[in-house]
C-alpha cells in the first residue's frame, strides 16, 4: 500500500489551491502528496463571482469581468464606473482545467 507525506481530501477550490501552493514551495519538493477527489471535475458545477481591486491571480482564466455596474429601475438607469474595483466571474470548469494541468 502506498504511503504519502500529505493527503488533501477534495479537489475543489481549497484543495486545488492548497496543492498548487505546496507544489510551488521548495520545502515540499521531496514530499509525496495525494490529492483525492470523488468527482471527475469535467463540468461546470459552480461559478464564483467577486469584486477585486486591480489584477488578480485568476485574471487569465476569468470567464467575464465588468468595470461598471448597471443599476436600473422605472425612473433610473445608471452605469457608474466602479474603479478601482472590477467585478469578476470565474467558472468552475475553467478553474479545474487550469489547476488540474498544473
């Protein structure tokens, strides 16, 4: 039976980001790490949307981003600039494909 120094259970956002961080850290270069996930991670099962100031670590895999918001009502229709923030949308499938290949 194989043994591992570290086992990460779940390859969702937290598990994949943890595995990616460990892989980049020289301390873990000689360690064996197992990432366990029961799902195939081959479909878009979730979407994350968030506000961010400036560039972020997920910019290259964003599905969409908006520099303005649109507020509308019966007598209101405005699209104010939200700088220095951007509203960003990251699809689960894009996240999985990017981090699985790493």
